[in-house]
C-alpha cells in the first residue's frame, strides 16, 4: 500500500518501492527509438546524395542490415525518388520483318569483361522535343563503356556509341546484344560488328526482357537524372547526362555487384593481376629448383 508523503505527493522512492523496482528504472528510456532516429538521419543523408536508392542499396551504403533499414524507412515514411515515363513506340519498327539474328547470349553468363556488350537507346522528353541517348554496357561489369547523345533519331546515334565503346576500351567483345530495332539491324551497324568479328545477338521481337539489363539501366537512370524541366538549355541537360553516367559508373552502388561498376572492374583486374603474378613466381621457383 502506498502512503502519501507529508505534502500529499508521492515521492519516486515510494512509487518505486510500491512497484518493487529500483528508483533508477523510473528514469529509463528505451534505446531503440533513439537508435532509430540516428539511423533515420543516416538514411536521409544517403538519400540526399543518392535520391533513388531503395532499402537494399542504402543498407549496402551504411553497412547495415537491409531489414532494419526497411523497417525504419517504413516507420518514418522515407521513400526514394520515383518518377517513370512511358516509352514511345518507334514508328520505324512497326511492320518491320523479324531479324535473322538469334538471341546468342541466352543462358550465357560472362565471367570477365568484354565477353558480352549490350546496347540500346532511350528517349528523354525535353521542352516538347525528344533527346536521344544511346549506350553500350559491358554485361560483366555493368559499366557504360560507350554513349552518344543526339537530337536526331538515326543510325548514327547508335553507331557512334559503339565506336566510342571500341575506342575507350581498345578491345572488342565476343558478343554484341541488342533488340531488333532498325538502327541495330541496319547494314552500317551490322557491318561494323562483322568488321571486328563480333557475334551479333538480338532479342526476339516484343521480348524487351531479353535485353533487360539495358532496360533496367534506363529505368533507374531517368529516375536519378530527375526532373528534366529544371534545365533551361540543351547544354545543361547534356552536361547533366554526362555527370549522371559518370556517377553511375564510379559511385552508384549496383545491387548485384555490391559496389559501383568501375570499382567492381578494378577489383576483378587486381585479382587477375595477383593471380598471374603468383603463377609467374611459382613457375620461377620451380625452374630454380
């Protein structure tokens, strides 16, 4: 039974005694809400730099459990930037006969760079006009190795992106994969591939998932590029596209790679170099024995 103190107010000692607990427990504050607020601040900091990151990439960035990140994002209603636009149909491809090239990369998984390159292009709606971006991606590293921007939708758009990829890498892939668009099925483009003895591979018609890596790249790329209307001139938009490609290649965490494409490539090349060095030293040792 609790007895009142002389001033008719219960002291904390009396309350604690009546409850059978120590007085210090009356001052206890659960640590979880405090911890959640600290992690919330860290999540907000990541989203300011990487506005489209979902809970998986945020977890990789913060080196925390993805379930914990998802719980806190739901608790505080934190969401990545999401804005998607519809892709207009290509009139040149309507009624176009099926290409003779088969999906040669089906069931293939590259184990090093420059085995499979995938190519595609997309539309960016700017001031009631379309700007076109063509890219070439290395399927092993997911790095964008060639790209081209144009106000014209023609074969030169994709051919220039390919030429840039060949120049930048100073090598050629075994396979080149794309959809059956008229740009990639053109004589100029296929001749360029044949000139370098690259095996041509194309998705089946109306099977966009067979070039899903490029489709996925453009989907996320446009989200991270942000609201296009903020650019006043075409030059500002082109600069932003180049910066966004650089960000994607060098800084943005790719979920399947657990790091950026360039860092993943550098890690692979370092491992291969160390492996080669080890083999050379082993051979030298055997010859000296």
